[in-house]
């Protein structure tokens, strides 16, 4: 038993130790004052208690290794021994919080009686949200003395700093971290503002190296890094990992995350020295490797299996791990769409990670083909083929004794080999890239074989471009040299959601691009489509998703420009080895999850990067023809509907009829379609609308005033339920409640007594929600939204009642690929009239084409001054083109006595025009001088809106358009005229006849 006297003895010893520690604390504080950087105390003047604790316990560091000095929800401060990898380990052990400020300080010399230096780490977790900064920014008024002091430093130390926005930059910093400014010398504030400005000017990423001129550490350098929209988690940890891996010690570091009110920026200054005693110098091998690895942190996640299995084991560099991840994703998306169970993402990952001997051979082959300096020194064709054959044999002979598994993995490695073989250019060696991009020859699909391509349309694309980023992947697939089509981004939350979409994304992209090509027959651009998938966390909030979406899209568009910005036909950046070597005018358009702000950013980047089309790289800009504002797609859908219904004996302008829609009334196609319906068709009854928010059904037709109140404003869950007629109802997808373990959905039904509310089970909700478009009977069905392949061979029977009668006699597809090809055939076989998407919604892309023509011919000021007339001309063209095709489709169906389905007539028209287009385009490529002859100049003007042809200063500018665009406009105008107007076209007959002798195949293509 311990006696009270023993306790007194123990407490006396403790008291003695406290006295000793107190005496020693003075010496410890002296040491800290001498050995820590002068900023150490001044930057932490509010944490006296924490640094008092450090002074008291510093001499015990050899017993503790690490001491927590402060641990609150807002701040962590800890001290530790500076052992190898200690910074990295400390960051690994931090709580999972967003760091607003990080400060790492290392002592100048080793601790007394210790072989290690002292490291003190501070982390703040008070990062304000974007909307908070946006609100604060308008209220803050800066001190004029502060502004004057910082401006003077900027002008003195950075004379090249040309920002006229010093006050704005300073306000952003003040809103985010007032303390940073209050404890910092103007020199330090000026340096962070300079870094912030340079990051903005350099497309969201900036890396620089400066000498510190520190006499006590002459080898020390200042490494500056700025990054817009940084990775969400553990980014500082990843950077420290890069420096550690390259043998670079961090003496001090100051990292700040701030928001400009829209998205965050990461700004960091590292004071570094190579551990081998050398000095880090720009242009040195070490600096170039550091540059590649730091930029690559945007692309490679430390959670990536390639990082864990290859980089951390020293088998590859970080950039090669990113390339490995890209190859894995490419193989997965190309092999899984037809065989998702056999070629899973996890299975392909295991193949590459469990067999690093094959993986590193593939990486070496890729390097050999695309390393810029290597191509200067070697006979690349001869030597590359030798190396290719070696890797080909290694893959062919791959054998681990597990026959079944080996066959699958051999196929995976072969796919990667085809990827390397058919890549024509890549931005892999562009250090400051935001994402990886690879422009491929589509012949790789033939190498893969029918086993993997039988589910794709038979036609092969002109080009395929693959994109890989930290949080997503994407493809751009184009079926013509000059091509245009929308860019949609699918947002997924959680790994399962991402993989499910990635399994089929390539086929979806391919089908959409192919449909677009058929649709684009009336314009000079062939069809293309870009589809990207963004992977976010399962619990990611709206603001985080928005930031990651912009990061992905901005990264991919800059990777796009890395490849397609050319000079004299070849990629302008010398780090992009270009085996294709031609200009490629590719046009994009906004689609799902492409916001107006990003459209404007892409247009500005097109100008800044020097793309051949400039701002014309994307349509639907503010200075352009906004699809939703003018309803250009819906104009075509409505015109096709009018002609189709007239063929069935219904005049939509005079007769009563009923219609059902999928797609929200706030969306472009459905919203404007409903608007036009109300304006043009007074007796129309809208009986059903289904969108993502729910569905509304009214047997007597939706009340027109209530419908007008949601059109182009709200989703269908915003419809006033009091306006329903008896037996009408609304089911709400977004209004749920949990009843025990059951989720229930709200349903409102109008009865004779008024509205009745009920909460239905998940099963009942989806049975109703998924069946309505099949069972609600109307004269016309316009799918104007919804996922592709909603109606397929498995559910097409539901479209018919027990008598075999369809729920709608006519379908005009406003949405792309809403019905699968086999379902279309079955529907038409049983009497349904279908105008397919490639025809019905073509007017949106036609409008976009004319917007790009305006970009090429008019300044922004000229376009705005003439916009009303220009848009009116375009709308006239849209109505004419829709009516011409609708009439021709019906004519061909009728002339065949129903033997040719409507969708077959649509396909044949597109194929005929596109076949003519290809031949004529090639003809003008071979005879480029012809485009300057008067008759061809006039032909191009006939393609233009009337404003261009009737305005002398505008029409003369067609000569300055890119040559390929001129060829394409002529090919488009001639080929569509040949199909729509036949041989008797008075405008083109003489022109074609004049060239017939030098165009021997032309006569055979005429109808």
C-alpha cells in the first residue's frame, strides 16, 4: 500500500521538475529565438500559450518525438523531430478537415543534445465557403495605407507585374484571411498577391523558383505554387510526398487556400534545399522532374491504386502512374461496354498492377514514341517498330499458368498496345497540363475486333480523342474532319455510380456522335459528341460538386487545345509530337451540365490559346445564339411535328389534339416546345409531362395559365396542383418522407372533393413514374428529355394496349437516342409514325453552326449590332430545313407504300447527303484554288444568312475563312441540294455541270 508520505515525495519530485523545466524554458526560448526563422513568432503572436508550452518542453523532445501544442476545431499546432519523412507522416495523421492555412517551420540547426532538427507545424481549418466570400467582398472597404504599402512593394519588387486589379486581389485575400494580412509585412502580402495573379493569368496553375539569397543557407530556394480549384483532400500531403520522393527537404512552407467567391485557389511558398547539398536551378534535370511531378498532382490522386502499387514502391514516376491510370480507363471503357462483367475496372487494374513488367514495357514504348527529344535523335519509324514488336511478343506470350485469367489479361494488354499504336498525338509531355489527352486513329477499333465492337454502329468515326483527369474521363468522337456536337458531363456520386456509367459511356458517346452525324447533314460540320464522367464523393455537397465539375471541364478543354492548337498544320506546342499534322476545326456546344459561365470560359480560352476557330470552338455564348432563349431546337421539333400530324389528317394550328412530353418545362427543348405549342396550337391538350422532378397527368389537359407559370421557369414539381382537373395527379420525386424503414413519395390527386394527398411506397412510385409515358394515350408523343434508350426492345410492348393500339400514333423525338433502333423498328412495324432524333432535333445544331459562322465573319460589336436580323435569318433557315426534310421523309415512306419506315427514310437521306459531302469535300481539298472562283464564292454566300450576302463589308470576308471551312460549306450546300432538290436545281445545275469533266464520280452519286 502506498502511504501519504510516498505521495508527498512524488509530488515534490514533480515540483522540482517543474522548477527545472521553468529554468530550462528560458534557455529553450533563447534557442528558439536564435534557431527558428524570424517570422516564426511574429506570424503566431496569438498563440503565446502554445509556444510557451513548446519552450517548457523543448528539451524533452528526444523522449516524445512529437508534442501537441494546440488542438482545437479551428487550429492544430504540433512540434516534432525532423526525421526522414516526418512532415509527410504528420500530414497523414491530421484530421480530415479542409486546411485554410498551413505553416511548416524547421529549425536552422539540430536540437540541443539531439541529432534532429525541430519541426513546428500549424494548420488552420477556418476556410470560408465561396458564397460567404462573395457576400463579404461587396462589404469590405480596404485601408488606403494597406493598399498603398502593398502597391508600392509590387511596383518595386515586381516591375513586370501589370495587374490593374491590385485592390480587388487584396480584397479577396482580406475576406479570406484577415489575420494573414495583419501579421505580415507588405513584402509577404505582395508576394502572395503576385502568386495569386500569376495563377489566374496562367490558366489556373503556376510554378516558379526564386533564389532566397539567404547567407546562412545559400543553397535554399523559394518554390512558388498556385493552383485553381485544387484537389479537395490532402493536397498538401501529396505535394510534400513529391518533394520527399525527389530528395528535396522543406525548411519552411506557407500554404493558403482562399476563394475568389466562385472557387478556391491553393497558394503556397516552399523554402527548399536538395538533400544532396546541391542547389535547385531552373532547367536542371531535378527541376524539370519536380515540375512534371507537381503539375501531375492535378491528375494523379494519392488514393489511386497506381500511386500506391507503382509510385510508392518506386516502380514508376508519378506522371507514368497517371499514364497507367489513363490506359486502365481506356481499356475499361473500350472493352466493358459489350462485356461489362468480364472486363471490370477492378479486373483491369489488377492486371496492370500485378504485372508491372508488362506495364513498364508499355510505358517505355509510349515514351519512345512521344518523347520530343528522342524523336529528334532517332529514326523513329524503324526503331519504334522494333520496340513495338518486342512488346507485342511479350503480350502475345503472356503466361502465368492460369489459362482463363491469362486470356483476359492478354486482351487487356493488347488493348493498351493498340492505344499506343493508334495514338497520333498526346499532351503527356506538356508539363503544365491540367489533364491528359490522346488523339487516336479509330482504326484501333478494327484491331479490337467485332467481339468488342458489335454493339456499336457499323460506321467508323473520323477521330477519337480520349481525356483523363484526376476525377473523371471523357471522349470526343467525331465522324468528320470538320465536326460539331455538344459536350455533356455525367455527374456521378460514389464509386459504384461512376463505374456503372463508365461501363457504357463509350457506346453512349459513339451512338450520340453517330446520331449527330446523321443530324448534321444540312450544315458544313459533320457530327461529333463529347461525353465526360465526373466522379465525386457520395456525400459531396453542391458547392464541392460545382467546383469539381468546373475543374474537370477546364482541364479537358485545355488538354483539347494542347492537341488541336496548330501552326502550319502541326501541333503548335513542340512537346506534342504530331503524327497527324493537319488543322482540325472541331466545334463544341453546351449539353448536360455545361453551364453558361463555362461556355464563356471555353470561348475565351479558344482565343487565348490561338485555336483555329477562336471563340467559335463553342456555341451558345452570350454573344451568340442561346438555344434556350430562342428555342432553336424546339422550332425544328415543332415544325417536324406539324408536318407529321398533317400527314395523319390533323392540322395542329386548327384542330384539337392531345400530346405528352418527357423533359422538364424548365428545360430548353421541352420548355420551348411547350411555349410554341401554346402560341401556335390553341386546341392542344397536354395530358402528361414527365421530368426528373416527378410527373403530372391530367386527362383533360393541363390548365394553360398554370402551365405557362412553369414553362422556362420551373420543373414540373412547380406546377400548381390546384389547377388539376378531376382524376389528374402529380407525383413528386423530390418530396419524400421516411416511414419506419420505408421511403415514401408524395402524390396529390384531384378528386371531386378537391386535392387528396397520399404518400406512396418506392415500389408504387416507380411503377407509376416509369409506366406513364407508355400508357397515357395521346395523339402525339414528344420525348424532349430523359436518358438515352428509355424505350428499348425489353419494354416496347408496354407502349401498346390489349387491343394492340399504340398509346400515341406519332412520336417526334426531341431527345437524342430516347428510343433504341430495334424498338423504333418494332414501333413502326405496329403502325407508329416515328420521326427520329437525327431529323427532329437537328435545328439546334444548325443554329450553332450559323453562330460559328458569325464568329468567323463578324466582330462581337458587329454581331450585337445586327443580332436581331441575323437571328431572324437563321430561324427562317431552320424552318425551311425542317420542313424540307419532313416532307421528303413522308414522301419516301408514301412512295414505298410503307415499305420504307420513316426512320429508314431519315437515315437514307442523311447517308446520301453525307456520302456526297465526303466526295465533294475531298474534291475541293484536291482542288483548293476553285474556292476563289466567282461561282463558288456565290455558292458559299447562298449558304449564309441573308444579312451576310446582302452586306458588302461582310460577304467579302468569306475569303478569309479557314480553307477547310470553305471546302466544307461548299460540300454541304451542294450535297444537301442534290438530295432535297434533285437534278433540276437551277442554282447549282450549271455549276456542277461545269465541273463534271474533272469529277468523274459525281454523276454516279446523283439521284
